[in-house]
C-alpha cells in the first residue's frame, strides 16, 4: 500500500534495510524504523496542532510501544501518550513516558484501576456508569479526583467490530444525575472512535462527531462549560484543521507518525514514510515464493513487495494475500525465480503490538546510519549488542 511512497520519499530506508538484512544484523520478520523521520513527522504535527490550539497525545501501539521512539516523540513536542489498553499504559510508564489518556478502546479491568490511577493519567475514558463508579471509588480511596471522558456511541454511529461500547444519548441523559453524584470523578470531556475516515483520498468526519456535539450541548445545559472534545483517528497535519472546525480540542496521532494513514498513501503530506517490514525468501512451492512471516497484519491491503540481495537489484513482485483466519507463518509472492535468502521488503499499515515481529530502530540514515537497538513487539529490548549504537 505504501511501497511506492517509500521508494519515492525515503529511498535510503530501503537501501539500509537491505544492507542490514544481508549482513545478518537483523532477521526476517523485522520492522525497520527511521527514527529521524519519525522525529520530523512528530515536529510537523506538533507545530500544526499548537497553531490550532489542539492538544495531542501520541499513540504507540502501531510502533510496538517502543520506548526509544516514544521518548523521541516526546522530545519532538508531543509530551504525553494515549494508551490503547492498561497494559500499554504500564509499559510506557515504566520507561518514563507520561500518560495523557487511557481506557478509550479498552476499558480498565476493575482490579487494575488503582494501579492505572497511580500512573496519574490526565484522562480515563469510561463506557458506562458502572465503570465510572469503579473509577470514582478507586480514586476516592486514593484521595484524588480523576478526570474522565465519556465515550459517546449512538446505535447508528460508526463503530468497528469488537470495539463497540459507550453511552448512547438516551443512556447519557438517563444516567447523568447518577454520574454527577460520583465524588471521585470529574466529567471533563467526550470522546468517540473513529471520528474521522478517509474516503477516496478525502478526510471526512463520521456521525460519531455529530453525536459528541449533541451530547456536549446536553451537558452544557447542566453546567458543563469547558468540556474537552477528544477526536482520534487519522490525526495528521492534513486533518487537524478539519477536526478543529468540528470542535476538536484534542487529537491522537498514531499512523501519521510513521507516515502511514490512508491519506499518506495517496497524497504527499508533511509526514514522510518512516517504516518498512523486512522478510526473506524461505522456500518455493507450487511456483510461488514463500517468505518468513509473523509480522503481517490482516488489514494491511498490501499488493506488492521488493525482492533482491542488494539495493541495486531489487525488483517489484506482486503479493498473494494471506487468509486472515490462519497464522501468518509465511507470506506468499507471485514469483517462481529468486534466490533463497533474498531480502523481501514491504510497506503497509500495521499494528505491531499484535504481531510477533521485531523492531529495529535506526538513526542518521542520510549521514552515518546507526542501529540503535532491536526490540520485540511490546517494546522490550531483545538484543543489547547494539545498545551503544552500531554504525553500518
């Protein structure tokens, strides 16, 4: 999906990735990340958001909760992270990353609430009165008051499968009195997901935003004057103005940090591609090449790959889509002539944290390329050989 974009806008990443693999410095099933490009992308998003007075929390699940990358994003101007689930919040916090938002896509299990509140997140999202009460009880016992977002999700809103949950307008209006009585929480804002989709190369807000606006007007009538409007999904330099016009006060960039939102596939934006996936030809069967997997993503929509043994002999080949019902032990290429051991490069949208991939972090690609370290898909360093940096 993004291979042509990487070739055109970050060719050096391709060249270094081939060299790393052929020298044995990285194994197949490794995402190679250009740290300097992520820093540049983060700065561009942070600067645009500052002009629009939109607060940002960065998402790390796409990059495997990587601590080195996360710290670089903080230094680039996006100071706090949004955790997709409580385990991500714990992982990031262990590396000194401040948590701005937690509980949005995955609620906090009851017996983990106190542990998460000890991380002092700015906001916790709740899907229900019961969850709000659990947050309130835990916060009260700790002598604090936790700011919460109410997740708004009317029945006709756009919700991804297995991500359903939140307050309908009827539930909000029917339960607001009980919510207001909870002493350990402060209703500080609203959120939903996705608030924005890319249709044919054009960003458009979803009906979820309309539902949030309606809920905001209701709450305003009850005295809630300064509610945050947290609107995640496809947050980038190209969508911040649209979000601002629809009332957003917060955005949560994730794929834009690596230049891989759907919009980046069809338009050259300020953010450039910063990541590719490296594999290797394992064997041939039935006139097809099979490459090592483990890091493919079912929703990647990839169509092709580059294959070769040096930066000068790479050629494009078509891919054959894996059945998402099966484990991705291998990927398949529509080619019957290549060398076992050849490097295979892909570029696609991914969620590294749900894969079995490794992450190799590089810097100084344009001057003196350096491999900072190799990490697993949850952000743990797995190879300290390069802890001090290894120059190519």
